[in-house]
């Protein structure tokens, strides 16, 4: 007979397979006729029952491999997740950085607009000031030319006056006076003097002064001086004459109507320094 479990030939009448230990009760295959000596009569009765062969424990290697694979998968997944989180964090930081940069650019753009607007405003202010006034005001301090001065003293006749240093002295034909001119505005200060040989008084000279036909005429008189001022087209002329027993000295100012303010400042501040010693 044959074992239906493993297919091996076992003695007829066996209760268990001598090869795999499987139960043969009702599960054997009859031995074909003419089989080997194992089919001889009486062999079955002489053999004791054979206990089933112990089964070998299944190997744990597949389980270990499976656990290892699972660990690798979990570790890999955790690593990928960590990288994803890190990259996500970096992406977030980058996005914030871009936003901040954009904000900075907007601030820079706003600052640039303000600077451009300031320049436009400054340009408009410059255009609002005439060329003569711009030259007159110079660095922006309108009183600079009133304090940065030099004193002219005539050696032939004893008179003197403070002159702005920005005025340039021009050659004179004699030693009786000097002519100064501002190269920026054309403002002229002309000083001259002579001997009072006729012993004239300031009042007599003031009465004899020619004032006919002079536009915007202005006159003034003091104890030993007098003033006559008028306009010729766009030029203002202002003369102050000081008369003493020995000397007659005159300060002659010429300036354009555009520099009227400059003329007023010089008359108020520097002309009082004009005197005869």
C-alpha cells in the first residue's frame, strides 16, 4: 500500500506511514499486484506500529526578514517624512524671505519716490529763484556778503568804507577813489573824493544837486551829508555825499531792480561805515 500523504510505499495494514508519520486509517492506496517483497503476507503483523515522525520546526528566517523589511520601510518612510517636513520648513522660510524681500523692495521704492519728489521740489525751488537772486543769496545765507568784508581806505583823501570781499576792485584813473563790482550780480560800488576848495556845506550842495527828470526820486539830508537816489530804466542809482571843511567824498551805488533787496541790505548795513576822518 502507499501513503496518500507522501506517496511512499508502506507495508499493508500499517496504521501510520513509516516515512511521514501520517495516519493511514482509510487513507492508504492498495499496493498493486506483483509489488515488492514488502507485500508478503504476514509482514504487517510482525512490525510494530510506527510513531509519526516529528515535524521539523518551521524556520524563523522568513519572519526575521519580514520584520527587517518592515523596519526598513518604516525607517525609510520616517526619513522621507522628516525630509519632507524639513523641506516644507525651508520652503516656508523661503516664502517668508521672499515676502520680506518684496516688502523691502516696496520700502526702497517708496524711499526712492520720496527722494525723487524731494529732488523735484528742490528743482522747483531753484527755478522759482531768479538767476540774479540765486547769485545774490549764494550758499543760502543772505547775510554772508555783509559780514565777509574788507575796509577800503583812501590815502589821498581821509575817507573809508567796508566793501564785501566778493566784490572785485577795478582799476581807477587816479588815487582819489576806487570802483568795486560784484561779478555775480553786476552790483557796483564806486567811491571817490576831492578837496573842498570852495568850503561848501552839505546843505548848499544838496540844494544845487540836479534832480530834474529823475524817476523814483528819493532825497535825504543830514548835518554834513545828503542822499539823492533815482532810477534809470532797470538800474537804481544811490548816492551819499559827506561834506567836511576839507573833504568831499561820495559813495555811488548802482544795481539792477532785480537786486533791490541786496541794495537795501548794503545801504542799511555797510553804507553807515562810509565816513570821512
